[in-house]
């Protein structure tokens, strides 16, 4: 049985693919952390974090991406890029879902940098 986090990642991957991105990898893990989705947007490598919040009392999905979480994502992306012969340009996107629905998706390109 899929967890709600897995369902959110599937929805986000589907949404991004409909926007023209190609999914390369899901749930890339290393000692620094995990990246939910790694995609290609033309010549750019996209590291996407998927956030689902059902209760908006704590600021919604965007507020859950703390500076510490950003640091872990950047370190994990650097680990992934270390295995690439000639790494392409990359960016960090965030896909926010406030419920499990394709109608409530917010895609923030270049949400933070390294």
C-alpha cells in the first residue's frame, strides 16, 4: 500500500512530466539525505522536493522547507552530481501540494540555490 507521501510524489512526477520534464530518478538517497525527484528540463537537471500539507495551520507546504532541509538537499544533489562525467546546469524546484489533487499543485522553479 502506498503512503500519502508516495502518492504526492507520483502526482508531482506526473504533473512535471505533463509540463515537459523527463523523470530520471525517484527517491535518490545517499548519506546526506534524499531527493524526491530528479528530472531533466531540456538541458537543465532539476532536483525537485515534493511537499504535502493537509493542515494549513502550520504555514502550508512551503514553510516546511527549512534552511537545514535546503542544505541537506544541496549536499545530496552534489553527491549525485559527483557521479556525472560532465554535469549539466541544475536547479532546485519545489512542488507544493496542499491536498492529494492535481488541481492544487504549486510548482516553484529555482526555489533556492546553492
